[in-house]
C-alpha cells in the first residue's frame, strides 16, 4: 500500500474559510486513510453520537465507526446492548477506534488533533469525536475538515504520535 497525495476540493464549507491548516504541504494519504475519507464523503449511513455505532435512538454511526466499517473491523452486537463493539486485531471498543486500527490509520483512537481546530461559526474542537458528537457537522463536513487539515488529524509517516 503506497502513500498518495489526495486532491483537495476547490469548494470549501463556510466553516473552513480562513482556517489555516497545521501544515500547508500536501499530505501523503495512505490507501486506507483515503478510503475512510471517501466513505465519509459518500455514505448515506445515518450519523449518531457517543458510540462507534449506536443501536438505540438515534441509531447510526460516529465518523470513527465508519472508519471501522471501511477497515473491516469485526462488529459484535451484545444482546440488549445500546452500542455495537468493533474489534480489530486484539483490540475492541464501542466508543473509540480499536488501538491497532488507530495505529494503522496513524491517528489517536478518538481522532485527537495536534492543535485545537477553531472553525468559523462552529467553535473550537479537539478531535474528530468532538466534531461528530457536537451535532454541528455532517460526515461530509468532517471529511472536508480532514482534507483541509490532514496534518492535524494524522501522524506523520513513520511516527506513532503527533510529536
């Protein structure tokens, strides 16, 4: 799986206007990162908050739950549970990316940023989970943010931290 640079869209959502990315240079997305972002841009799955996949109203996925689906993480739904659990390798979780999947995606389990993102008219956010669970952003909005500021979301190649 080689890295490739993603093309950024010409039209940005209003909340990104004037937002300076952490790093201006193109980000070399991995194939899996690109698939996850593309899923957020195109999925018609319902969006939910608080869990990777919520099974009680509102039923749906967190943006990181969509990443689990794309990566092929095993899904388990315990009887009577309000959320599905995703497993990847030896790790499983209902609220954050399983650790081994987060490592593969080169990001923290909650999608924590290098620096807080101040988004026009929306507020300040510390992670993808914060953006998703705020209810202010659609999956497409979150994908647009990732494409706008990927160095703030993903670790540099060859690193397991934002350092």
